[in-house]
């Protein structure tokens, strides 16, 4: 596919890089290391089933849900905007 000023295949490279960045970001959020018996935020006991399912868990399910809701995705717009390309 022709991309104007870019070489052939550059768009596919951008897509692949975006996917790789997403996978690395998700892997970085997976807890590792020793877990805890009690939640780091509220102090409630972390159930055994959660500790087996998520080794390294430091929060209970409800506190982790709150943490996950606060995650802000920050990334690079590799494609740029059309306005910047037209200038």
C-alpha cells in the first residue's frame, strides 16, 4: 500500500509497534513477586482463591477494581494528525 512519503509497509510497522506497546504495558501491570495476606489499601484479608489465581496480588478485588478504573492510557500517536501532515 502506498503511503505517500513513507516506504511500503510503514503503516503495518506502526500497527505492529502499537500492538507490542499495548502487550508490554499489560504485562507490566501483572503483579509479580510475593503477595500479601491482607489488602495494601483497605486491610481486608485477600481470599486464598485470589492469591492462587494472581500470585503477587497485594490488593483485594474491590480495591484492585478501583485501581484499574484509574488507569490512564498514555501513548504516542504514531500516525500523527492530518493537520500536521498537511502543513
